[in-house]
C-alpha cells in the first residue's frame, strides 16, 4: 500500500511543506480518533478546481465502532457527491451533514444501547479544513453512525468537546504542532489510559476514571477539580512547559522506585490564545518493573558470558603450559590447534559479555579470531595474509559461536594446504535476505580429483561440517578456487539459514 507521501505526490498538487504538515497530523491523529469515537479520513484535492478528492489516510478509534470495514485509502470522492467537502476546502469553514451509506457487511442491526435509522443507513460526516500556513490544503472528515435515542455519558461528552477544540486548532493551522517532545523511553499514553482536562490557569477541570486511578497510585486521594499539579503534590513542569512552548510535552511522574505514571500534555488554543490543556496519563509501574527484571536478567547473562570467557582463557593457558613440556612436534601442533579452537569460543563470549543483548556484530568477532590464527601460524620463513571482505551483520550468539569455530577450522585448514611462501587466505562474508554465506578461499594446489567430505575430510573439516550441518542447519561445499595452473586453490563455502527466516519445505 502506498504511503501518504506517495499518494500525495502521485495524485495531488501539494508541495513538500503541505505534505510534511499532513504527515505530522497523521502522526498524532490517533488522539483525535479516540476523542471523537469515530473514523477519521484525510482527503486532498486532485487538482486546483477541487472537483475530485483522493483519500490519503484513515484511522479507526479504539473507543468506538468503525463505519469503514474496508480500506478507503487511495479511493476517490467526487465533489458533486460531497459538495460540503469542496466548500470546506475552498472557504476554510467547517460543516456537517448526513450522507447515505449502504449497510456494512458484518453490521448488527439488533437494537442494543441505541436505536439506529431503520431505513438505509445514514452516516454523519463532519468536515474540518486542514490549514498549513495560510492555505487550506486538505479536508479531515469525522464519520460515524448517529444514534437517535441515546444520552452520552459525561466522559463521552467531554471527549467529543475536546475533539471539537482540537478541530478548531486544525482549521486555524495551530495543530499539529511543529515539534513534539518524542516519547523516547516513555510509553506513549492513549486516551483510554486516562484523560485530564485543564483550564488556562493549569487547574484540573475534569478527570476520567482511569486518570483518577493513576493519580491514586501516585498518592492523590482527595478531590482534584480546581487544583493544579503542584497543589496535588505532583511535578507540574510538564504542564507549564507545554503551555509555555505551545507544543505537547511528555514526562514521567514517580512516587518511589515502584510507581511511575507517564503524562503527555497538549496545550489547547483558539484564535491564537491559550484556552487550556489536555493531559493523557498512563500508569507504567508494571512496565517499569518488567524493565528492571530484563535489565537484571541481561546483566546476569553478560556476567555468565564473562565468567565462561575467563574459564576458557584459563583452560587455554593451561594447555599452552602443557604444550611446552611436549617433545613431539605433532603433539604440540594438536594442542596448539585445541588452544585456537577454545580461544575462538572465548572471543565470542567476550563479545557477548559487553553487548546489551544476545546478538553481536559478527565482524567484531571474526576479525580478532582470524588475527589470532594468523599470529599463531605465521613464521618469518612462511609469511601469511588473511583478508576479510563483506559482512554478515549482527547475528545471535548461538549462531556466532559455532560459526566462529567453523571459520577458525577452515582458515587453519586452508593455511595447512596453502602453496607456501606468500600465501593468501581470503574470507568472504555475505549476509543475504534468507541466508548467511561465508567462504574461505586459498591459493594452494586445490583439492584432489574425487575429493569427498564424507570420505576424505580431516579433523578440521569434520568439526566444521558437524557445526554447520548439525548445529546451524546449513550446508558446506568444497570446490576449486580462483587460481590457475598449479595454484588453482580451494573454496569452501558455508551456507546457513538467516536466523528468524523459515525455509520452505520440499
């Protein structure tokens, strides 16, 4: 589905500033939908004559029933069918009307809390001009099904009046605000979480039941009408800053380490004068408690990785001491290989010990591993070069660890079978959408004819194959490299499914 900007650029003559204004409106209009108990649609004229409008965006409220079960975005509205929409755009005036609407699939005509029109269903449409600067660039419509015999509650009446005040601000061009304080680490409150209505002196005029519950959690137990945040023992800077800056501001109110309520305050105005404010409140005490548990769990996991790394390094040191007492070159080489295998695992644990999650940048792991291999196997009479190209990006620890061991084994194997003086081993990494591919290429004599991994693989290739196939669910292939003549080289390619991607069966 095309975005608002794509629809506007492709079907209207709106400029970049107007489109940006509409994007800001859509970014905050869930507040408007919830306050109005209705569907909201945003329409822009296709041409300067405003004979046809295209629907750029649509939002359903979480507080009322929808009148659009389908997706109206991208549809056309003819001004001949909705003359008030054209008048709203050209004259910049609000309006409302009842329009015919065919019965919606899935609607229940049973009388419950209200009585609906018995004939063809009617829909009430309110038109709000959307002003950006000095020009009306679009029309916002609020659409719902009117009830004949129904008395709205105090809460519903208050919410609808708040929507009307915000609609005036939209028509005057003072909403949406040019900039809002981002939620950041805070959880964005919604209308259903709790609403406070403030007058222009920052005094509370009305509090919804959920807002009262949030205030009770903060220790406010008495009446709140007529009081400011400060008079209730709360930090009133969030309201003061919103009124002063003329934009919405968000803050967190705490009562000890266990209780936290997020407040976002919107200043309300008319004809440029501040008339009051709207504050949304959300009790996030349980979320904060879960955050602390996650932080504690993450710290514990990192401490475990740190201790495992230390233990592995101790084992490596003991093996090095043991190798010095060995007289057999073959035994020393075997122990040194074991040291490198253990050290490669330790490096992955070291990376996980400093990360805040369970994923690591594989490049930050594999480069020190290969540098360790290069330093351990390079001699003055036999210089080696290990080069790394490409990247796999960030991968989970359960993938990084066996894959680092696999590359250690493959690089050691490539060096053992390389051509000798001036040898180069190339490690190629490629992170694709559905798989991770790693290749180790050397410039040695290549594999003999008829080579088989099942029959001819040594210990290093066997270890690598076991990790790739059994632990990572991938595949490993051996073939010729890029060289020519007596130095054709060997390419060993490992392919594993990208974590989180489910491969098709069959």
